[in-house]
């Protein structure tokens, strides 16, 4: 797999990189659909004006296969920080890699939305999914009739146990195994002095 040689500034004759930026860009560059979209500038296929695609144009510069030199992602970071109103990404401090990826994809999707670029929106939708956990509480207190309300929460990261899965399982099978289990938890009802009561938690 080819990788990007990225730099953000030069100190004492050596390139200093921000690892969280480099890792995200190399991750996306390793995806053929994502990389080819920006290498070929497919967001301009309908005669769009490049000036309206500042984020996309900067990605295309970084992903340009004809330029083998070390490239800087500093301008891309500045644009992401400005358009997301999150100035921390323009600094030289380390940031959370998951937050940067989410912000990066959000500003990219916003750019495609502003320019009515459906092909770009279709692309970003492949990378902006959220895990949803559906907690179903199956018990009710017979005294106070308290029953916890089902609630939906969203997560950016799906934590699955790869090592305890069956040998030869693919990623889809491992995810199905992960969701096939229910957790038994305890929840206290509204009656004073009552012990916690067991509930089954199902994740979907």
C-alpha cells in the first residue's frame, strides 16, 4: 500500500509532522474510492468552479499521484479549523484523532452540500456512519410501576472483541456476534429502600 509523505512545518532542517493529521489522511488515502475521487477531481465533473471547493482542492493537491515530494497538510488543517469553527485544529497541539476525522468529514460534506455535489455526498456518507445502541428495559416495578424508558444513543466508535471471535470470521460476522448478546444489568426503581432489579439490555 502506498502512503502519503506529509509535512506541516520544517524545524532545524527536519520535517515535523502532526501524527493525528497524517494518520487520518493516510487512512483515507488507502481507500481506493476516496483516493481516486480526489485524484481525478470528480467533484468538478459537472463543470463546477474549483474556487467553491477549497477543502476538496486541497485534498486533491495532497493526493496528487504525480507529485512524489513531501507535502504539507497545514493549509488543509487551517481550512478545517476555520470552516468548523474549531480553532484547535489550526494549532500545533495534538488533538483527538476521532474528533478530527469526524470534523474533517463534516466540513467536506458541508462543502458538497453547498455546491449540490451529489457524488461527493454519496462518497462521504460511506464514512460518516454512527453506531446506534438501542437499550430495551424489560422489567417493571409492580409497586410503583416504574419502567425505564427506552433510549437511543449514538457512538463514533464500535468496540468489538476480535480475539474471542471464531477463527475465519469476517468483520460482518464478528459484528453480528457482538450484537447477538444481551447484558444483564441492575437498575433501581422509584420505591424507597428497594434493591436494584435486574434488566436485560439488548443492543442493535
